[in-house]
C-alpha cells in the first residue's frame, strides 16, 4: 500500500482548530458547515452577520443559520443573536461546571476575577468566566498577562468579553506569552490614542499612522496633558475645520503649551485674555471704516475678522514649516 505524506512549509498565520471540533464533529459536519466553521474561526473577534457570511460563500442565509445551529449544538461555539442577524462565535470548547468551579477556586484566579469586576464595574457573568478560563487554559496566558489584557482592552473601549477574547487571540498569534512581551507589543501606542481618534470623529476601524501616534505621545508625555485638555483641543479642531485633523489639534495644544496652560481653567483665562485684547484693538474698526469710505470704489471689500480659529490656523502653518 502506498503511503501518504503531508508536506507543508507553513510557518506563520496558523489557524488552531479546537480538538472538540475535530473529535466530535469532523465525521458529522458537511462541507458547508466545515467551511463556515473555519471562516468563523479565522475571523474570531470580528463583527460578522448572517448576511455577510452568506454573501462570502454564496450560500443562502438559511444555510448559514443551519450551520450555526449545528456548531452551537455540538460545541456551543457559534450562534446568531439579535433576531438571528448578528453572529456570536467562539472557537473554544464548552466547559463543564466542575471545570469552571476548579478554575475559580485557584488563588490567582480569584484575584483576577476581582480585578475584572473592578474594571467592568459589575459582577462577571458565567459566560465571561468561561472566556477567562479559555484565555488562561487554552491560550496559556498567566494571570498577570490577563490583568494587563483587561486593562489594555478597557482603555481602548473594548469592553465586551468577545472583543477581549479577540485581542487575546491576536496576541497569541503575535507570539505574546508574558506580560513583558505584551507591554512591548503595545507600548508604542498611547492608551489615549483611541480616545483622541474618537474625539476627532475618525472611523472606528481607522488605524493611526506613526506620525499621529507621535503627536499624541508628545501631548501626553512631553506636555503632560490629560484627556480633558486634549479633548477640548479636539473639539475645537472639528469646529474650526469641519474634519478630523491631528495636525491641527497639535497646533492648538502646542500654542497652549507655549502659553503655559496646565489646566482647563488656564484655557478659559487665555480665551478671556484674547477677547479683551481683541476688544481693545482698534485695527479692525479702522479697516471697516476705510472700507465704508471707499464703498463706491470697492463694492466687494469687507473688513477682515480676526478670531481664535484663524490664529490657530497660523500656528498650524508654522508647525508644518
């Protein structure tokens, strides 16, 4: 009998298939069910819908729902919610009550549960305990790494355990096994970065470029500004330009830093100082009078208005130079 040899030079971007899927379902699942399961496993943590999966494979939505029911019944891994439209998926095994109880009884896990509840501001649900068990048991994350994972996700507005599991899987694929490795992976992006992107109105899936990260790092580390001042600069940026611009916000914050702004009260004082100076400056009135005296000659001439936003644009131009 001829032997069968499997050759592969695959060294990265590997897909880990849980043993439960192989042992319990490989013989029973049909082709479409297997393809959908692998697709869900590859896209764990992403927002998928029944319709998007059906379009990808050119299946009917009923075919997709049948596949989801199959995998949910066999492994508890996949199901549709919100009227059968949004797909919830986890490529992990279903844990027994005994396994979960044993997990919770571990001393370091007890501390981890307390930390998780503090971050969430509420008690942890049973299915969320299963997610923590999966991250610790199957992904092999130690308790200190899971604590950092929770901190990182919460600070980046990823508060659902489905999203947290997705980040954990990404870290696993990136070779993260320790707390030091996780900090090395994430340290180049300030935790305030996502808040800045949201405040400016960038799309949720839009990733910052290195120059934008450098700006935010400067605001936080060099200027020492908190999100209250940074958010105010972002709000003024959108009002002045009508679009998200980290460079423009940097011009505002640089101007505040040069003016020794430390608190939001200092910004209000600076605004008042500018308004007072503007009221005492007769130049705009003189120009307006000159324009009126020559109205017959220059019909379209109007007095230039000086305001805070115009000055900030000048600051930004200087910054670009």
